C-alpha cells in the first residue's frame, strides 16, 4: 500500500478501486476508468500505475453487506452491522433481492459450503456424502448433518449437484445452513410498508402478517444439549430406570427399558428424557408399621428413593436426534459414578 499526497497523486494514472470483479474466475478488464491530472480517462489496463482503495475496504464485513449504506444514518448502520451477528439460519433460506455483491464472497470465505477441490464428475451423492471422481482419483466429501453450533443453531449441508454432473474446481457442491447457491442468505424477502396503522406500530412496534407465523416464513431449527449424571451418594448409588413411581404414564412414554429417551422420539414440555431415582433416608415418622418392625428386630435401615429425572424445560419441544451413554474409561456398569447421559434435541422456533 502506497500513500500519496495530492501534489504527487496527479502525476500517476490511478485506476478506480472497483475496476476488478470479486469473483476469482473473472479476468481483468481490458479498458478501465482512471484518473490522471484531475481528469477522468478510459485507458488500457497496462497503462495503470496505481489503483485506488476498494470502496468496501473502508468497512467491515457486516457493514459491507448493508445495501446503500451511504444513504443510511451512521448510528443505524452501526446497529445493523452488529445485529447481523444475531441472525440465525432459517429452515428455508432465500437469496436476497437487493444485495451488495459480497454475499458470495462472504459465504465462500466462511467455509460453510462444500467446495470442489478439483474438477471431475459426480459419481454418487446423498445426504451423507458426495463422491467426486477426476484426475484419476476418487474423493469422498462428507457432509455435515444436524450438528450443534456454539450458539445452539442447526448446522446442516444440503447437496446441490446431481449424479453424473461434471463440475469445475471451486464450484459449490453443497450449501450450508445460511447459504443458497453459494450466497449468504440470512433472511427473507418480505414486503414492508411504512405507514400508520391505527397506532399499533407506534415508535418501534411492528405489525406482521399472520402468514409469517403460520407459513413458517421465519421458522428456524435449534439443537440443544441436555445432560444428566449419576453419582454414588451416602445412602447408595443413583439408578437410571423407567419405573418412576408417582408419575403419570404419558410422561414416561418415550423411555426405553433402560430409562433413556428413545432416538427419534417427539417430546413436549415436561416429558421425561432420562428417568433417575436418588436414594434417601426416610424420616422416622414416615415409617410403615412393618418397616418399624424390621428396623427394631433386624436393625435394617429403610431407605426411599426420590425422583430426580431429567425433564424437558418449559417452552421446549422437538425431536431427539442423538442419545449417548458416556462411561468413564476403566469404569464398569456397576459403578454408577462413571455414567453420564447426553441427549441432543432438535427444537423448532
């Protein structure tokens, strides 16, 4: 990068900063607009001495994705660029009608789409992998399926090529969670009206059509992880079981014989994901007559169990997509202290 004073700038032929396209495969234009001695000319590319800073280089990625940012208030542009980080991938993404041209470059640099490393022919494709054959080599490209991100959003890749299709190096093979056709797609194209509506849209209030709700226009998928552990208490080990007393049967309908929720089950608020009983000593006043007799004659300590199940929190619903029974290395199934249950739930918002 070279900094020139205004007195030296006029002695060089300076091309416009946006004279080159962003796509890597495009060729340089033969004739480009330039500035020389305070005049605007059209010259050959070989005659260019310097090139201006690209206009998008003044802003961050978030600000560069705002259309017509030069017409926006500075505070609103700052808020918009920060709010883009809060956007979540939708269930059905859509390309933006009005953009800045950087959507494809941002999607490519993010690493979310699957890109062809070399040219070839698609031999096989499904939701799990894409097999590419070319240059005497066969490459298997695994696809991401329903993985949880660090923001609990759903990361999923969708193949965009058919079997038998010939592709080039750098071509999009599979779209990511927030890309369509290799372009960043974080929202929806909706019709917005700036007009009063009986005071319901006062200040920052917004009226929306009910079709946005019932038509799943802004519906998104989220993956949440629920975990429970078993320990050895002073009154005995905790147990994972499907026989939980004093609970209604419909809350236990999704548990298997071991007391763990079954893979693929649809669960609602309050449903049991893992059934667990924790032993505890009963109070003297709560003993039944036969229990008191056993304690007096044989000295047996009577213990009861408390229900400490893993339940789905209020406001959650979804389908179980992964269940794991994790056991510490070197432990055994008879040592409950080494057991941990993880379950991933795909929720709809």
